[in-house]
């Protein structure tokens, strides 16, 4: 299982990226039951220190559309946690964060 954690700028918290061969390790580590039919997942584990952690995990190297799909979930989790409502007339914050996540996931997968 390949894992890397980075800090999320501006919005704070951490992003943990996981690439695994199957969901067994992720399910055990986070006490979850991810379906074998899922190519990727996003979730927010409870942390004792109260700091926000966001996890994106893939059970095989994902195609671009899967990364984009999970980035939308990541952005929505952060916006929800921070009390931010998406604004279709000023979507730069949403576009910035989506691009940031996509770029970081691509870097993680390339290394």
C-alpha cells in the first residue's frame, strides 16, 4: 500500500492519498467496508486531535475521470466542514481547490 499525506493550503487540514491493490488494507486500517466495485473513495476519518483529515484512496491506478470524480468529493467535504456554500457566479475557490487536489494526486501516483 502506497501512502502519502500533505497539508491542504488555505483551507487547512491534511490530505492522505492511498494507492492499494485491494480494499482489504484500507478497510482494516480505517474500520470501513469499501465495496470491491469502487475504483476510488473519499472519506474523513475521526481524529483525536480534532484536526481535519481527508482521505482519497484508489484500488488501482485511476484514470483521469476517476481522479476528477474523487476531487469533487474532496472539495465538497472541505466546503461542508468549513461552512462554505459553492457559488456558481464566483467559483474560483472551488476551481482552485479542485485543481490543487488533482495535481497533488497526479504527483502522488507518478512517484
